[in-house]
């Protein structure tokens, strides 16, 4: 095996997904802790705490105790290089999560043992299932009064349409939570609450001494043993092929806040999660161990270092060997890059890197050259697809409170629009900018970031628009000429987004049906994966 192929096989790139408050960010912290990437976990909750979650680096995240932007963290464990992406759980930031899921090879689903499968979990799982992404499941908060584990297992299978294969099984819950039984290693790991740091010497008891286990843990152990016997008769055995196809999920139990069950998850990620696999571009399939570098921009983040007003393009390395200073082509524009300050991440902490391999996530400083969805190559014309932009469901007008800060407002909104954190539209007629979002919280985050990162107080007010569609026209139907005719005829309800893709804005859904009938050659898109690219090819 070549050195390149060996390096690629060591990579594990996965996202952590969940409904809000299931404990996802806490688990992220503890995975970093157990891998040795950090020495003490940050306090996820508590606004007055002196420590915050490593993955929650924005000021608003520290204040509210929620994740509003995905974070990237790289660590080494068990002979593997792990690229871990923590995603926002709140549904208002689901677009960011959807894009992150296009850049990973597996997902770790965190479920609150008291609440079971929740709405956002279902949405995210639908995205994973559509891409056949392998999923591991961690049932969290077993140190609280929670649902019966068999009930949880049945609910996961019923709600998510996946076969569940327990790898560990809980003994008791809440105050009687005694630990978890490792069904493969045949031992019980005893739970000790209140652990703040990683300490060795966990107590592990063999399952062979049934009498001693019953004497020590009483009915909790007897019940768990009975459930395990039932599972042995009825449960489906683990099948690696079904897991890799997204049809089967290994399930683990624990308490992330108490560092319990984290070790088993980390071991399973290195053992079970797949190494990078070939990815389809429009032109051909790209293997991760090909010698030539290819990569795709799946996220752009502004102001990770507010002192430098920087913008970082997060690139998933699809193939090859990246070396600092190498010549790269931006396929969309044909421009050449020679990035010399490429970084790896531990949330907002960065380190300069000299090389990266297929599966890695790297950060390239960006000054407007790179856009979400851009493909980078060593010269070949390739285009990776699948990075979604969904039509906004809510709209607001935005104006600057102090007219002298208009320039700063436009600069801030341009950068936030490039991130995809919110969609910014410039109307064809009029000067008031429009914001489009999936949920109300996005507007609050933008207002906060404008004030604290760009020094601009903005007035965000209501808008009459309720529907947006990106518009294109195929070459066979008149192409650019027909599209320009449509834009001129509808200039009073036409706007341009962050990548200058034309967008139709409407007050009522019924208007869209009428316009579609009147303009049969124009295509109306609820998702902008390719709409902007089509227009740019026609217009540029």
C-alpha cells in the first residue's frame, strides 16, 4: 500500500448531530478530552462560567449556551486522524448542518434518553439516509430518570427506519444507574458520577460472576441481564455492510457530562466508521487516494479571529495530497490560488499545516475568491455537487441605524451572506437590503454579530415577501436572452443573492403558480445548488 493510500485509510471524518439540548456539544468536549486534544472540558452551560465549550467559540454561543455555527476539530486517537464536526442542533440553523453532512463519511447521533427521538433528529436522519451515511447512536443522560432502554430502541427503529444493534446496555437509570455492559467484551463498566477529568482505572467486572453482580447491583442488574437475554434471541446481529449502507446503527449508552460511555464511542468510531470513500463529481468518480488534489468548499466562516476580520473557507479534501503553497485552480472562476497559510482546527484555535490528505478538513483564508460549493483542483475541470441552499421561509428588511455606518453594514452582510448563515438579497429596484432565513433565531444572531463583530447596529424590520425562487433558463429555451427578458419584465420583484444569482421574491404562493404558467421556459428553483452556477455560466 502506498503512503498516500495508507494516510487516507487512517482518516475518520464524522459529524455529531442531535436535537437541541440532547448533549451533543458536551459529548464533543468529552471526545476531545478522551483523545488528549484538550486537558479539561469547558462548561457548556452557565453564562457566568469561566470556561465554555471548545466548539462554541462565538460570543453569542457563550452567552446563550447554544451552538449556532458548526465547528471543526481535528485530533488523533487509536492510530487514526479524526476530523470531528460539531453542528448546530437548533432547527433554525439546519442549513449549516445539511452542508456539513455533505463533507463527512459518518455521523454520530446523540439522543436524550428521556425524550427519545425528537423532531430535529428526524430531519437530520432523513438527510443522512438520503446520502446513505453510516450512523452511530449514543443514548445520553442515563444518569437521569429516562425511558426504558427497550422502549428507546423500539422507538429509534420505528421512527428512523433503521435496525438498531446495541453494543452496550445500561444497568439501571437515574440514581440507580450502575454502569453499562459491553456486549462484545462481556464485562460491566461501573459508573462513577462527577468525573471532570479523564482518569484511568475504571472498574470493569466480568459477566461470568453473576452472583456477585446481582449481590452488588440487585434488581437493576437482574433486569438488564433479562433484557440482554431477550436481545440475544430477537435482535439482529451487527452487519458491517448494512451499517456502511446506513441501514443499521450500533447503539451505545452513557452520560457524557460524567465522561461515561465516551471511551466506547471513541473506540467504535475508529473501528467501525469508514475511511474516506470515492465521491462522484459531475464529470467522473474521484477516489480519495488519487495522487492529484481535489477539494470542495462546504463552509465559509467570517471573524473566527475578530482582531483580523478574517474569512476562512472550510475545504473537505476529496483526494490526493495537499501541500502548503501548491497551485490550485478554482474551477468555477478559473482563478489560481497558492495558499501559504492553510490551517487545521481545534474549533477557533488554529495551527498552520504543511500537508493534508483525502478526508481531512482544511481552512484556507478567503477574501471573496472562494464561494460555498467551489471545487478546487490541480488543474482538472471537476465539479462536486450536493451542497444545498434552500429557499428562505422568512424575510426581513435591514437598514443601518447610523447612516455613517452604511459601508460597514454592507461589508458585514456580504461576509455573512457568503457564509450562508443568512441569505442576503439586493433588490433590482430600491436600496433596502433584504434578509432571508429558515427561522427567527437567524435574524437575532445576525443582528448580534453585526453589532459585536462589525460595529454596526442594524434595524431589522418586517417584509412583505413570503416566497423566494431562484430562476434560470436552459440554453435550449433561449438561455441568457430569455432570462434577461424575464428579469426586465419582473424587475419590481427581482433581487440578487450573495453569488449574484437572480431570485424572484413574491408575497403569495399563488403568484408563483401564475408566473410559472406565463413563463414556461423559465425554471424556478426552491434549492440553489446549481441555479447560481447556471446563471454565471450564461452571464459571465
